[in-house]
C-alpha cells in the first residue's frame, strides 16, 4: 500500500503545502521545491511516462507484454 508522505505529515517531520496550493492540485510543486534533489527524477521521467499511458488508454491503444521464449528448443 502506498501512502506517500502521509506518515511524514502526521509525524510533523514534513511540512504540507499551503491550502491554496493543495486546492489547485499543486502540492507536488511545493514538494519539488522543498526537496528538489530527491524528487526531480520522479517528476521529470515518470510523470511523462504516466501521461503517455493515459493518452494511449484514451486513444484505445493496446500494448501486450512480449511472449515468453521457449528455452527448451534453443540450440
């Protein structure tokens, strides 16, 4: 189960974004500004991959995992 920063918020070890940033859906930007060294890779590489997946799903594209190769018939 993923809880993100919930434990840190409740323990008081990590500040939450102001309410107006939370309402605007920009808490991620606040966290990136607070911890850029730790979070930049996640936002630069994984977010675009997620958005590509959302777009592919919206367009109805289907991707299949590669079939496992049969190792018994290998020379």
